[in-house]
């Protein structure tokens, strides 16, 4: 890790997350409140977060829809006849460090924690999981792949392939999550293939040797078969985590043209072996949409590529819409987002997680949102002992392996505003929003016809607004920084999809010019120069990755 602007010992102390209650009368972080309910025909259930009061996704008294039209200029209009993307869910990553920490808990405490994470009725119902294939910067041990060889030796037939490293605690954690939420989808991807496949002959640095492209495709096949036999089906993969980054932990540079070639080989290998796992391109930052578009513009690669994985460390969610408008059949996922010591408060952390990643991520066509580590220890680790990692990130949970204490951090509660209520298979539906500094929101309709509206006051003062659905409306007041999830029943409608753009516009203009409704202040600061869309591939300089997060608050969010 090379560029934080601060030395390792100078980092701020970790933000202290607070174990929250869903109610004011129960210490149980999961139990739903027993509130007096109004008539279910016109009532709206309310779940409020007030960060300043340490109140997290707490059930409130119902509010009532009334048969009136509102003249409030701050009115959120819901229209379930206009439907957008299908939502697969929300989740985080079961890194080696996270699984190792969870495994250190007693059986009873581990079961309790996993229910709070994955159980759709007794927990927050996480339905997406990212599972690294081999070592990352967050390992309880050192570097490893599934086919390591002594220096100078190779194994192109993958005779020594084994997932044995994952058997003691990673695979059991994934299987338990699946048992609690059978609709869970797992995404897997490597930070690095085996070192012998690369020009560096190491899991650190280098790029893929062209002669091992087919061997790497077979590596994915063997992994998916091994995990499937262990009871862990893999729904998605991406060929490479952060392919334009060069971290000091496992990583690999991979140009868009190299990835397109690799995707073709993986796709053919999947076809030959009857594998239905879907492939996501890119898996890096918002600000280089030309990378996935290079892959989608290649018919031989595009036919095997389901969509794009995005990280949040530079750029803004509007770039998701740029690619969606150009390639509307492709799926969109935020595959990595994390908070850490650069965030100056829990309020900042909550606003970024809910307001930018979840609300604006899904408003910009995300089919799902995944944060990074599910759990880290009080020292923001364990870190890979073989690499130069810096402890600056925060997990959904903090687990102290010394005494088994579990703290539920702000990111857990931000995810809960969506994951508890928006069910897999839901569709985003129309709602107008008022942008940064006001009431930002996103609306969904679940498969059973019920509706969910998530609203966040990103301004500096309390705001009263109206919510209108058809001829009915209600009023609500949110204090600055607060968030609320409303749920209510509604008739299932077939709906209509939004009209497809009349013509495909290539990404040759500024996102702010193509999306004038969005404020440029919402853009994350670039840490390193990036390739302009019109520049040749050879001039594509390294784009920022998580290893280069600024030490201060990002982008003035």
C-alpha cells in the first residue's frame, strides 16, 4: 500500500459502532416492535434511524394514507406502473478475516450473529455475499491461491488444485448463510490467480501470461465445481478484482482487452462444463466506464458477460447509468464499498452508505449492493501477514476474538434499511427525488405487491415532506441526517418498463453534461489520473483502488 498521505501509526482511531436496538423497549437487535397498528388498508409502517440519538432502524407508530391530493412542493410521488430493474439484494463480503473471526465465536453466539445477518425474518436478510477466491489484504494468514507452486514451477493442468484452505471456516460460514437465507446469491472473484500464471511469478503485481489464459479459465471451473460439491453454489464471478490497480497485497493488472479475451475463455469453459454461473466485467471504480464498455462492444466477449461490477472509491453512481443507457440489457452491481477512519463521524458514514451507495446506487440501476468486510477485529484486521496492509477500514461488525464481544456498526444499520424490507426479486419503481441537501429516496415493489420507500434527509435542517401514491398521501418530518423506511401494502401490477433511450450515445462526454440533474459535488475525488475515454489503451494509467483512499472525507459527500 503506497499512498494514503499518512503513516500507519498516524491513522485515526476506528469509529466506534454502536450495537443498536430495533425498539426502545428491547435489547434484541432484531425483534420487531410490538406497536399499535392502524387499519392495514391505509396504514404505513415506519422504521427510523436517528444517528445522533443512537436509534437505528427503530419501529415507529404507523402513519396513515389519507384520500387527499397534496400541494406540498416537497412531495415524493410513487408510481408502481413504471418499473425499472429487478433487485437481487444487498450484502457484504465474507472475507477470510471475517469468516475466521466468526468462527472464533462460541456455537451459540455464532448462530445468533449469523441469524442477525442473514435470516429474512429474524435478522436483516442479507441476500448477496461476495467471497474472494484466495488471498486478499484481509486474511487471518498469509498469501494463498488454490494452486500454489514452488517458485519457478508451473502446473498448467491444475493437478494440485485444492480449496482445502477454505474448508475449516470459510465454506462453513457460507453454508450457514445459505441455510438461513436460501435465496442468497454468492459472487466469487480472485485478487490474484496463482503466481506462476503471472509475469511477476507472485501473487503480488504483474499481469496474466497469455499462455495461461485457458488455464485460468479452467481454474474458475475447478473452483465452481469444488464449491458446488461442498454445498456452496456460485451465482456470479468476475475475472479479476480491481484490474487497473497495483496494490502491495495480491492483485493483478488486466487491461480491458485482456479481460475480454479471458471472459471468452471462461465463457467457453463454462459452456463446455454445463456451468450457469454468470460473469461480471470490470469490478473496479465508477470513473472508468469505458473499461466495461470495451468488453460489451466486443460481441465475442459480450455474449458471455452478464453485467458490470462497480467499486465506489472514485467517480460517482451516474457512471452506472452511462453504461446502462449504452447497454441496457446488462446488469449492474456495486460489488465493493467500505467505510473507514477517513469518515469523521457515524453520521458521515451512515449518509455515505445509505445515501450514496444504496439510494443513489439503486437509482442508477444497481441490481444489488455489496459492502466489503462483514466483520473485522478492534484493530481493523486481521490483515494478510505477508503484505503491507494498513488497518483503516471498518466492517459491518466488530468482533473481539479475545472476549467474543460483537458490535454492530453503522454500515450494518444502513444496509438494514434496504435488506430487511426489499426482497429478492423486487423491482425499483418510480419515485421523484430532490437531490443532495434535501430528501433523497428510492422506491421498490416486492414480489408480493408490497411497497418500500427509503428516504434520507441529506440536508442540514429538518424537512417535512409528503408521500403520494395515487390519490392518497401522508406527511412526515425527518430531522437532518435521519433516514426512514416506509412499507405498505399495494396491489401487484404488471407495470411498464421505462422507455429505452432512442439511440445509443457512446461515453464521449462528461457525466455531468449527460446527467445535468446530478450535482458534481457528489463526485468522489480522484486519487490518481485516469484514462480519458478517447485515449488509446496504451495510455490508460492506473485508476485508484481501495489501497489509495484519501485520508480525509471523500469528495465532500
